[in-house]
């Protein structure tokens, strides 16, 4: 039995935009790894970077626990971890140094380390896991003191001659129902609850019903699960949900899957299972327009208690969707949005600007799609070439010196894209402002028509809309103005 300290790597404090939003979620993948290692008889302590002020807290805990093995294990379900932000990389390097100070062996499992194992091995890590972590971690812990890591599947280690050995990736776990539930007992629920309730009036927690995604959007990095896709049974998910409700009483759940509901009829069986156990809880999830359009999907989602579906809409230009290998049409995105809204389910659109070949006309089509479909929320990003993607290979020759964002609000163009970073930052502000102005005006119109009761948020929206009205029409004259 080994004494392990397992810590996540994403520090909300180091991501100013997300810290301002203040929607912390416990690091789910880290908790899965903790449960997996405990089930193998190891002693496990847990460090939650999401709530930590800095990596100094990790250093203090390392001093206190003096683990034999320190494991830096990111929440690979959280899409923020895929951004490979340099603020988090720097923190991880400092965490490795702190662990080495007490002579701990160090294992790293995170997206950035899959792309750049040398950075983490040079910082002192003994092994980097290349892909899904649990099974590899168990073997590493068994073999680390004998130094026999080079035969373990799915790792990168530095040999005695200084060269890096990467072993073949191991196939991800298929039967997710056999995994122990995440080690929820290690989470400081009181602290999460207090933060959520004070800022948002509800308490949200996170779960995952699947791992991976089999689609092939060519900019989407999949360092952990590759093209694989595995799904839990609805009964297994609802059983975990029930234990989570008993332990922490959340009001809301974020299902962090890349793609929820891919398996036909999954949402229907999930809704049945929730009804059978009399569980009512609102949730948000990410999915695709084509899955939402399958027969009965929207009704099943509504029956299960879905609050909002975030769709990877990306662009209102079919040319750009096709270039991304998105496998969707603009019409499908519009129709899925319409159907969800008609069923009382809110819709979020992830929008991406700056894909290669995108011109002003394509941007205008995206803005038109947002105005036409009127999603309830939007999230805007710019194309981000990440190693291992076809998009990265396509724009490799145009990469700038800077290869990663420092934090999630960075929005720097990392390749010589259609327009400058300044243009996309202004566009980001403009589209958000236009969206919020229109959403505010629509909300106020509903009040005037007697469909909603006047609340403070309506007045706030109206004031915001009036402030924006002075700016937006000017910008509407031409997107080209944003280029200056
Ligand atoms: S559907 Fe989503 S998760 Fe899957 S490849 Fe496309 S962008 Fe990535």
C-alpha cells in the first residue's frame, strides 16, 4: 500500500475570467482517480486546486502529508483543462518542485502533459500518463519504486540516457459501470455550497455520464480519450446521483460529458430511471444538434429535468462548419435550438471565430444565426490550434511564437489567422454586447406583454440594453470597422 497525495491542477484563482464568474466545480476526474486508487488499497489524500488560493497550499500539504507518490491529476472532464493554459502549467511545475523537495515520486496526468511530456519530465516528474489515467496510474504506483515504468502501457518516462520513452497508448476503459463512484467524501461540500449559494443562489455539482467523443471536428483536441466513447448505464448514473443528493443536496448538476445522449434512447431511459427513483433535479449538458433532433430526444430531455443544452454551434457559415468537419448543417443547429426552446429548455451556443478561411461574410452569418435563433446563452472563443489535431497540422506553418493561452480570457490568435488578435477581441466584445442587448430587450418585451413579472433583472437588462444601443448600431454599419 502506498501513501498518495492526488491533486488537481486547474486553479480557478489563476483564471481571472472564470474566477469572476465564480462557478467552481470539484475536479471530477481527480476524484475518480482517488476512488480508483483507494479501491486498490492505497492511502489517498486529496488536494483541490479549484478552491486553492495558490500552489503554495499544495506545497504546505505536501510538507504535511509527505506522500510517497504525488499525483498531479487534472479534471480531464472539464473542457477548461483542454485549453492547456500556461498559468496552470506554471503552477503544475511549481507543484512538481514542491513534491520533489520531500523526495516524493511524481506522476502527472493532464492534457498539456500528453502534448508536452518533456516539460513535465524536465520539471522533475517521474512519469507522465498518456491518455486515460486510472489503470495506468495503478500500474505506475505498483512499479515506481522498482523503476520499471518503461514497460507500462500509456506512459512517457525519461530513461537513464536522458531520452524520453513513450509507450503505446492503452485502450480506454469500456465498462464504466465497474468503476467506483468518484471519491465525493474528499470534497469540501460546505465550501462549494457557500460559494455557490452566496453568488448564484443555488448549489451546483458535476457528474459525467460518458467519456470521450467519436466525432471528428478537426480542431478538437482529444489527448485523454482519443476517438473512443464509453457510456455509463442510466441506472448507474442515477444511483450515483442519488448518493450525491444524499451527501451534498445539490440543486443543480452539470453533466460534463463532451457529448451527452449519443447512445440512442439513453435520455429516455435516464428519464425513466429518474422518475422511478422520484429524483427531480435540474441539469445542464453539452450535446450536438443532430442528437437533439432525434425522435423523442427533446421530450426525454425535458422529462429528465434538463435546464439548458449547450450546443457546439461554432459558426453560422456552412462553409466554415464543413471546413471544420463538424458534420452538421446550420439548419440543424437552428432547428435543434428552436425545438429545445419550444420545450422550455434553454439553449447555449458555443461560437468559434477565427477558423482558417473565415471571412467577414462568414462572421456576419454567425451573428445572423445568433440573432435569428436567440439562444439563451453564448460562449465565444477563437480557433485554438492544439497539437494532435488536423487543424494544428493545417496551420502549423503559420503558428506564432506564443502557442498557448495564459488563461481562458486570453483570446490571442496563436496562428496567423484571417484577422488580428485585436480584431477578435473587439469582435468578442461586440457580439456579446449585441447578444445581451437583444436578450435584455426581449425580456423586457415579455414583461410589457404581461408574460413575465417585472423583476430587478429586467430593469438591469433594460438599462444595459439602453447603454448598448448607443454603441451597437454604429458597429453594425460594418464588421470591417472592427478591423481598424
Ligand atoms: S462533437 Fe464536440 S467533443 Fe466531439 S469532436 Fe466535435 S467538438 Fe469535439
